[in-house]
C-alpha cells in the first residue's frame, strides 16, 4: 500500500511543478512582450521628435 501511496504523491508533485513553472513562464513572456512594445513605441516617438527638430532646423536654413 505504501508503494501505491508513494507513486500517487509523486504523480501529484510533478504536474504541480510543471504548472508552477508554466505560470511563471507565461508571466515572464507577457512582461517581455509588453516591454518590447513599449520600447518600440518610445523609439518611434523619439525618432518622430528628432525628425521634427531636424526638419525645423532645415526650414530655418541651419546646416546640420
């Protein structure tokens, strides 16, 4: 009876570990996706503002 109980406890522990790791993996991948989208958005805004400032300087006749 102890062998069956031991097997049952092992079969419960492994899926719990896999579920725990899977949950944290999804959290990590979600954060990575959000941060990469934020970086792309901020970079595009930075490039747009940089483009506006250089265009403004060129309109005023300044040489870069």
